[in-house]
C-alpha cells in the first residue's frame, strides 16, 4: 500500500510562552516540524499533509521549500477535526500515518513497525508504557488483552486512570476506513473536542483488530510542550548522536559536552575535546583534532589538521596538516591549502591561503589571495574596505610581510618580496625586493622628560 502522512501542527503551543509557533522551535538547530517531515520522507511517503492553524502562516513560510501539502484548520476543534481537514486530499487505498509536529524524534524503524500493523483487517497504534501516565489517553484492553478503546484522562474513571499504557497519538490505518470513522466523530466529551482517539472504538466495532507497536525509547514519542521538555529532548538527542559517533570511532572527551546541530562525516581517529559545536554540514578527515570550545559551521577540515581551542570556522575549507588557533576566526569563503598555520587572534575572511603559509598572530586578512610559503607578521592588516567597496590583496609565493603592516587594497605584493615592519603599503611592490614605508628614526638630544609640578 502507498503511504500518505498527515502531520498535526495546528496547536498553539501556549506553554512555550513564545511568539514563535511551537513547531518552529528548534531541536539541534532544526525546527521540530522539519524533524517530523524528514522522517516522513524517509518512509517514502507519497504525500505529506501538514495541518496548520491560526497564525500558522509563519510555519508555512518558514518551511516553504519543503514538498508538503498545507492544510488549514481554521479553529482547533480537536485532533479528529484536525485530521478531517486533510480528508479531501486523502486517497482511499493509501495507508494514512498520523504524526505530530511537536513529537520530533520518532524513528523510521519505529514507524515501520507501526506500518507493519496495517492490513485489510487491522490497524496500527503506537503506544508506550509510562511510569507516570498523567495527562495521556489510556489504552483500554479487555481480559484477552485486546485493545477496546482509548479514553482521555479527562473522561476517564479512577480505574482507567491507573492504566499505564498510553496513547502516543501516532497511528496508521487505511484511508477509506479513516475517512468513514472521521465522519462519525462526535464532540460530546469532557473537552467538547472531536477526538481522533474515538476511532479506535469504531475500529473495534467494525471488527478490525487494533495492533499496537512500541517505540524503542519513550523519548521517541515524547511531545514538546514547554522549553524544559525541549531542553531535555535536545540533551537526549545529542547524547544519541554522540554515542553514534563514538561507535563510529570518534573520541569525544566528554559526550555530554558535545553538540551536533546538523551532520558530520568523520575519518578515523578524530578527537574532539569538550564544548565543541558542529553545525550544518561538517567534514572531518582522518586524525583531525578539535580543541575545547570550538564552533565549526559548514566546514571541511583535512586529514591531520589541528584546531586549537576557542576557534570558529564558518563556511570554509581547511586543508591537510594545518594548525588553526587558539582563538582564530575563519570566516566564510576561506580556503586554506595544506600545512597552513593560522595563529591566535587572527581573523581570515574570503581568502585563499597557499600551502605552508603562516599567519601566526593578531592579524586581519580579508579578500585576499596569498601564495605558498608566505609569512605574514604579527599585527598585519589587509585594508580591504574603502567605506563603499571591498578590494583584493594579492601576495606572491614566499613573500614576507613585516609585523604591523597595513596592505591597502587593491594591492599586489610580488613573489619573494619583503615588507618592512610597520609599513603602510598603498601601491604594488616588486618581487624579491625590500619595500618599506616608514618615517626615519631619530633621537633628540635636547629633550628632557617633563617633571610633575610640586
Ligand atoms: C492527544 C491524544 C491523547 C494522547 C496525547 C499524546 C486525542 C484526543 N488525545 O492528547 O490520547 O495521549 O495526544 O500527546 O487525540 N492538534 C491540532 N488541531 C487540534 C488539536 C490538536 O493540530 O484541533 C495537534 C496539536 O498541535 C498537537 C497534537 O495535535 O500537536 C495533539 O494535541 P493536544 O491538544 O496536545 O492533544 P492531547 O490533549 O495532548
Ligand atoms: Ca499533547
């Protein structure tokens, strides 16, 4: 059977106390709803319908690049009413899987187990056994342990409230059956809502077997209602990712102090110290070492390179056997060749730096093309911006830039050139020659240091 997914995301999420709709709050730098859409795609769903609500236009806009069909639920009259809004778009002979935009971590494997419960004579319900089931709908079974119905907490007797098996909300059933039952829902219950959960009793009445599937971990079916739950689920997710990386052979000095907010590809024997954050798409080659407190965003780091503590690398490529930091900032569009050294308090932006070149201390290098074996002295600044436009600085192979020089772009420094310390270079300098711009040093014999008046 083909699969269609309906994701419920119309709830207000008032307990987040936020102007942002709940499903746009981020888990590992990705909106909650995006996690859910991603898993639906992994299941090869034919269609993905997202039910959004009042004020949900922001959600639609934020995820406008996703291939989903948006279904508006004008008023939030309950989970059954929410699914019913998608009915005109649901195909009878598809299996319909209902997911929740605020339950971000259900795995593909768990959902596949749930989908396996669906047949002509059965439907699937994802349940969990919780030590504290308070607030959840309870799974009511008969003496033969066969599911009879779901009763919401607010409609339940004390006896039913003792049941610890709860409804996660996630279920799967054939389109034709779902449509028929949704048409029969009533809202004569404690909350005056159209409960999706009422379809379970209807299924039983129609002679359908309600099979239950269970998640690998309770966190998989946990909904996010407030920021405390969001933080807890974030830690759970990060811990899982850390475990996966360690299994793959990465050393994490402390898996509890590592955050992956995107994806990372790792070679062998990568070592990551504490408080490292990897964001977007990161690639780390064999034997890469990342020191404490580094942030890497969409970065590629070549084999054997070492990133020393407190460095930031964004949208850049670092070659092999480089040393970066401590306290270095590599800004977007930087490409460092192999064996490059970038030292402390150095900012590099939109620059190509050739093999074995060094920028070791306190410098700003932006909009530059730097050759091989160049040595850039402490305190060098490429003056790339004239207040209106950015200009290029080019430095030839083997050049030596003396400390505290300003290279006023556009400017070219010839190969093998030496720039005297403290120079302000405003025009191109020849290859192999010493160029300096510096006022002559003098000592004044007649001068004496002022004395404090008594
Ligand atoms: C629901 C289930 C309950 C289950 C619990 C799991 C029903 C009647 N109850 O209860 O059995 O244990 O989830 O968390 O289904 N939503 C809409 N439109 C609406 C109402 C809700 O889109 O009109 C969405 C919400 O955004 C949310 C989800 O549906 O993502 C669940 O809604 P919520 O009100 O939290 O349901 P519960 O009362 O928690
Ligand atoms: Ca809920």
